[in-house]
C-alpha cells in the first residue's frame, strides 16, 4: 500500500508536465497490478524486458545459489503478470 500511495502522489504531482510515466520494477505481483488499476488506472502500454536466466545471473554479485533462487522467484512472479497484461492491455516484450 505504501509503494502505491507514493507512486500515486508522484504521478499526480507531475500530471501537467508529462505525457506518461515509466515505472520500473512495479508491480511485482498480480495483486499489485490489480490494485494499481483500481486506484490509479489501467496502463496503456506495459514493457516486459525478457532475458535469459544466464543474462540475469551475470548481472549479480551474489552467490550462484542465491542468484538462481532470486531468478526463479522473479520468473514465477512475472508469468501471471505477463499473462494478465497480455489479456488487458498492450504488452510489448523486449528481448
């Protein structure tokens, strides 16, 4: 709830100065996406940066096992989000 309220405040404060917003790393779960839409609005475009586990792990300074666990969690969380946005709005996957 706190993250969503901070996003909303920041977006409202810039409404007259911008044509749109790029929000990085949010939502992370399907419930966050649904809450965002109910309190702020439906996005017109969603970008999905699609890369391999190898690429993701090469960007981390954590141990291999920790990195693999985080990558797996990320993929599992992103699958429902990707499907949700594919069915509701324009989803653009970037490889």
